[in-house]
C-alpha cells in the first residue's frame, strides 16, 4: 500500500507557515532570542529560547475556517493548553492545505498524534495549594482534601492530558476513524507517520492526520529538562548557542513548536485529485540502553544512543529496499549535546560507510533549538520543503566539527536534495525513530 502526504501545517519559531519556515532556513535566519519579560521567572536557569511568537492562540492563528468550525474552535480553545492549541492549529492548516473539508462524520479518517507528556501550569493549581495550608502556613494533605479541591477547576485535568490534541482534532472535524496518541517526546513525529501509514495499509482508514506538538519552555518542563538533560550555557550568545555537531556545541537550546501532516492512500488521494507533496516510504522506531546499579545515577536506564541510531538507520533502509546511494540526505536530530551528536554522527558514518559519496546532513535545530515533540514534525516539513526546492538549506552555526562528529554537514544552498531523505529523532530516554520520505513518482 502506497501512502502519500497531501497536506502540511506548521507552527514554528520561524513563523506559522511552510513558507516562513523555509524562508527562515534558506536565509540562515535564527529564532533563538533572549527571554521575553513574561518568562523572566526562568532567568535563574536559562536566558534565551525559541518561541512561536506569531502564535497567540487567537482564532486567526488556526487558519482559514468555515464559520461553524471557527465558532467551535474558539469555544474549545478555552480548555486547551498551548501545546494542544498548536496541535489543533497545525492540523487545520494541514487539512486546508490538502483541500479536505467535510460536512458530515467521517468513518475512515483518523488521527495519530504525538506529544511530550504535558505539565500543568503552576498557576492553575495555586489556589488549591494556597487553601491547603495550616495555621503555620504549611501545606497539609488533609486540607487539600477538604478545602483545596474546591479551588480546582472542574475541567482542570482535561487541559493537560497528552491525548487532548488527537481528541480535539477528531471531535472538531467529526473524524470517527482510528484515533491514538504517542507520548514519545522528540521521537514521536516520525512514529506517528509510521503508525498512520500502517493504519491505512491495513485498510482501517483512507486518510490520517499525523504529527506532533511540544515544548521545552514551560514553568515546570524547563526545570525538568535542566535537571535531566544538558542545556546550553545560559551565558552563551543566543545567536550561536545552538550549534549541532560543531566543536562549540555545549548543550541544547529550548523551544516550542508543532507540525501536522495529512496521509492518504495513493488511491484515495488520486481519486479526489489531490496535489501530492511527498510519499511516505518507511518508518521505524527503536530503543537501546542498559540499566545501571550505580546508586548515584540520576536515572537507572542509560540510553545507548549510538546503537539506537544504527538500529533505525539500518531498518529503515531494509524496510524501504533503498541503498545508501539512493538516499539524498539525512535530516539529523542534531541536538547540540556533545554525547548525542557524537553518537548520531558515529551511527551515520557506520551505516553509510559504503556510500559512493559522503551523505549530506542538515540539522534545523541550529536555527530554533529543541521544540520537544514538535521538533521531528517541523523537521519533516523542512525536509519535504528541501525535496521540493531541489536543494538543501544550510545548517546554521556550523564551522568546524567536534571530535567524533565528522560528517558532510551542509552549509550552502546549492547542495542537491536528491529524491528522498531520512528524518532522525531521539529523546533523552533513548527512544529513537526514523522516517524515510521521498518525492512522489507516479
């Protein structure tokens, strides 16, 4: 079963459209900036980040909408967190781009959407905790049960559940087909395309909305990331802080974003005369690591990033039947964390060692940092743009490779993109995914 991509929608720090994303990448523009005033509470741990400044959560940010759908989204958006709002906006943009609009329930259209695990804004429960203090001002669980819970909004939990993006998209658009959510952080987007493709291939749906939304900039999320992962030094220059594979790389830059895609069976797309943007060729995910007995270790699971990257690269080639010489380029995870960059580079060199010429590699995170689960989706959109442009965008801030990171990193706008690319993603637990996307050939 051939599955094609007919619609793309993005919310990114470079703008809320494919065109703004591509213009930003090809011009070498960066989106990492000093924290705005409203985020100054995070200054203790980070001084800069990558924000979707053009996305305000207002109804016009959701794209062109029919009157009733606009009214329903405006109402539903009140019980969506920012990540869910971005997810719904990208899905509506992708549906518009694909030319899909339905006036009645659709039994054979479904959703496969990815996210980070979503965290409540502390302000949403402040009243409950404040009401749960004893006469000495100390929190007590007994008062939470009697007084605090009265201060919790009835729909509080529904705002922060990670399956809410898929839920809202399906309800708003009357999609009654298969619906699922993947909470895989950065590895989610590639996996949603894989499982959406498999759902169509099994004959369970004609079309699927796939994608992911995420953030690393949020009151609690940012603290968790700083504790568990390596962050760029807070005194670094925002312009050059995100520099994957470069000898200056010292940690990831935090950001937010989302992307969505419409996948259809080739037969369904052709029958309705859809314009095809690309073809999904293969997708895989893997996890590799060991458990440690070190009592001082932060985490008992120690990821083996190199092996996980090798696993997905070998498998996606095998599943697609493609040779290493047939792959036009790799869109690397390119986190900017030395350990992860080195593991990814070593895996690429190992798997593509037999290629007649070094595989071109790009890394869009150099422009906007790590968008959490949204990263993979935005990077897939950027890769499809490169296929359609015919040439690759440059990787910002790359000057000299770090030790172990020797790759053919593209820094110009003349390198041919070829006919297909592999999108690589991983998360801090070692879950790793790959999607192989190609130009559509009739």
